[in-house]
């Protein structure tokens, strides 16, 4: 059985976007499912647009998601000698040739074809054929190297997402595989890399469909085996348009900054183009066990921020409180949180995480435990009534000796309410104001024991 080898091969011209992250996830999971190898390759031959910062952004995004590669990263710019070697072999074998047509001449060819209603393409002026006499080599002009694409027949492959795709070779012209300065071009590099790295399965966005027949023809010309291809539909915004910045964040690394957990993003991306029955929430271990290409969808997926937020809330509720504290603490420090003598941060976050969609929301909501309460005077006057004051004083007295646990404090609250003929809100609201300065908090018994006994007694004394 063939050992599965997949690859993720981004061009470092910007951040790792959501579509790229989904491609990486599917390629990674496919390799994991079959016990294969996941390769990271950086396609950095676009010297004008590729930057070290973009490379770093891609690797950071992969690391945040936990999509760790088994081999690589391989950089195309470090493989120039290998590409030149293959170009030389193709020239020698007659599957490539030197072309001295200038860019202006090529554009004129294409313009004539457009005018005639034909598909614009290179007309084969320098393509060697039996019995053909080539033009004289222009003095001082450096040639490009063109691939000798088959003139007839078709390129056909069974796409694991889209089904059988067939392209006529007459639709493809003789692709430039090396520029005048010798640097190779994209489709040629990809074909050589997939051959050298023994890639068996290529999952990528369907914007690459037009590249695939060119790469297949090159692979055949150099005697390389063909991988299986699968072209994933694009991700659209909620309005059905191509996902862009106007829909919100499109860079993966915008999401940790917004308070999303990687497991939520992975779970959400997995469902953008693939399904396993009605399962909505699953771990990456489950995903890798389930994932194959049979249930990849052919239609474009729509990115839904509300669904992602729902999933993120689920994973926040599942998350270890210490982990949440490590994420929330820097955000709270930036807001002036006072941690000295304050409640345990993890415990506080544990109280608040039920309703938080992001870590940022969670950090914001937990600030009420880490600021000196400054209740609004009007609210104090409204809730600290003459009928409530004696009950509050008695409750404070009882708190001096009660065991400091939610289970012990809850019955004391009920006793005081019964003794003074009050309902829970009449006592809970002034307690909330005294301890946090706010009327909206989790259950009051849980809030009380989150603080130290000394803090609670001091705040009640100040309040009364």
C-alpha cells in the first residue's frame, strides 16, 4: 500500500488566511488518518511579494492551530540548483525548448489571436518540430525556457472533490518554465517538488484547477508519478461573496488576538466543506479518525461568525481554568486589574465562562472581581433599604464564623432571608453592589466565597 504523503504549500506573500488554514487542516488530517507524512513547503519564488515576515506569519498560524508538519519547511528558493538540473534534462530530452520571442512579440501574437476570436496563446514560433526551420537567434537576447506541451489529446484526472475533470491540450500553450535569468516558474517548481517529495495526495483550493493540467503534463514529461488531486471550493462570507476583510478577520492570527481558542477554529474549519453525519462538535483526534475525502463537499462553504462564536463558547466552557487564566491575565492587566489580595483568577474565570464567547469577553466580565467596587449611589439608595440593612448586618456577622464554602454559605443566606421576611433579590442585590459594584454577577453564594473572608467583611462594613 502506498504511504500517504500530503503537503501544504503556501506562498509567503501575506498572512495565513482561513482558506489556507482549512487546506492545511485537511492535508494534515488526511496524513494523520492514514499514518502518513505531512510536508510543509514554502513556495517563495515570487521574489517581489514574498517576505520573511509572511513566512513567519504562516508558521505562527500553523503552530497556533497545532498543525505540526513532519517534514520541512522546505523553501523553493533553496532548491534552485535542482530546478536548473531538471530544466537541463528536459532541454536534453526535447520536452522543453529555448524561446527567444520577446514579451512584446508574445503579446502581439496574443492580440492577433484575440482579434481572430481565438484563445490567446504562444504561437510556437520557437517550438522545434521535425523539418521545421527555426528563426535566427536575436543578438543579445536571453531566452526563456518553454515546456513542450502536447498539441493534441486531453488531460484528465479524477478529482477527489469535484469528480472527473478533463481539459483539452489545445487549451494550454507552451508554458514558460524558466525566465531569462534562469529562475524557474511556479507550475514547474510545484511539479518538481511534488515529484521529489513523493507527494501522493494534493488537497488545495479550487483556484488551482487551471494549474493542475499544466502540472500533470510536466510530471508526465519528467516521468514522475501523479498524485491524486482534490480541489476544495472557496470559503464565502455570509453574503455569498468571496471572503475578504470586509467580512471581518480573514487572517488566522487575528483570531487568538480576538480571544478564540485554536480547538474552536479547527473544529469550525473542519466543518467548512466536510461532514460526518450530524456531528458538529468533535476533537481533532476524532476528526483524524473520521476524515477522508468521501465527505468533502463540492459547493462553497459560508463562514458564519455566530457559529464560530458558539463553538468557541463550548470550548471555553471545557477549557482548564488555569489555561484560561494564562490567556486572560495579560488582557486584564492592560485594563488595570488588581491581582494582589484578589480572588484566584482561574476560579473567577471558571465562574464567568459559561456565557463568554471569547477569552476577551471572559477577561472583561471577570474584571468585576479585580477592581475596587464603586457602586452607583442611586443603586445603593434603591437596594440598601431600611428593611434590608438589619438583614445585611446579621448576615455579615454570621460570615465571621461560617465555614468558607459555597455549600456552607448558601444555608446562611436562606436563614437570614427567613428571619427578616425577605426574598432572595432583596439581599442578593445589595450584596452584589457591596462586593463588586455591579448588579449582574453569577450566583451570590459563589461570588461571596470567591473573595477572602476578610475582603467580604471589609466591603460589607464599608457598604453599611
